[in-house]
C-alpha cells in the first residue's frame, strides 16, 4: 500500500514567513507594549507568536465567540489576540498559576484597555476552572499551560464548551517529542500526558472533528 505523506514544507523559509506575518498577523502598539513589559518583568519568552495569535483570533471569530477561556496567561499576549475577536460585551477568563505574574499582567491588561473584557483567575487551573463553570457554557478555549495537565484541561473543555465550540492547544507537538515512547521519568510523564491528550481530542464522543495546524509548535484544534 502506498504511504501518503504530507505536502512539502521547505517553501517555509524565514523570509517567506516574515512576508506572511507582516501582511496577515500585524501587531499593533498594544502587542509591543505587552512584549516589552514581559521583558522588563523577566518573564520567559515562551508566548505564542503573532501568526499563532492571529490563528487564535480567527478561530474565536469563526465560532462567533462571546465567552472564552484561556488556560495559561503569562504576560497577556495571547489574551490580547483572543480578546480582539470578541464583541464589546464579550468575556475572556484567563487562568494563571503564579500570583506575581497574575498581578503584573492584570496591570498590563488594564493599561492596554482590556480590563472590561479580560478577567485573570489566579491559582491552579485544575481547581480554579471550577469557579468559572457557572458562567458557561463557553464558546472557545485555548490551552497553553503545564503539559502534564493537558488531558485534564481538555476534558474540562469537552464538558464546558457549547456544541460547536472550539478548543485549541499550543505546543501539541510537545517540542518534537509527542510521537516518542514514554519512559518512567518526568519527560516520559509529559509524553504520556500529551499522547492521552491526542487520544481524547481524536475521540468523537468528545469532539466531532479535530485537526493539527502545523505551526512550528503544533496547534491542535477540535470542535465540540
């Protein structure tokens, strides 16, 4: 049997990707301000890129999202992209574990004019997600947090998204390791967790359809 392989991706040179980004994923002064504040605060540079941000905005807009959830706030960069897809009365609840990061990001969110749309919920998302359940069902959920908890977060999304709602997850390639055999160490635990995440996402009893957008990190998406 002929094995069908994916189309070539060697066209994706840095110059080509830069050309596309500058025309289809344009950042404004708010994005730059958030990035500058992240650097000044010493936050790690692990946020999504602008092309991924535009994809999140596109996905949220495509399901006409009004109520969104983000698991993993960091400096608020991805929150800005999602919030820009929402109507004036839309709401994004974003989960941040670290109280220090949450406090400084809340200040930045206010300074870029998003405090009415974006609420930061501080604490372990495995627990704090329960506190926003009364505001559901939700239209869109973005996961970008600790990889070991990805299956838990995805199951939560499967129960609290409306039918037709969209879930998206960053780092779904697990830094190039998701296909490897899992050992007994912490790295193996992350591999096992992400493979379980993929199994849940591809289970049609949870999500009617799913796919992997081949960004550099892998953006897994599913429709409730």
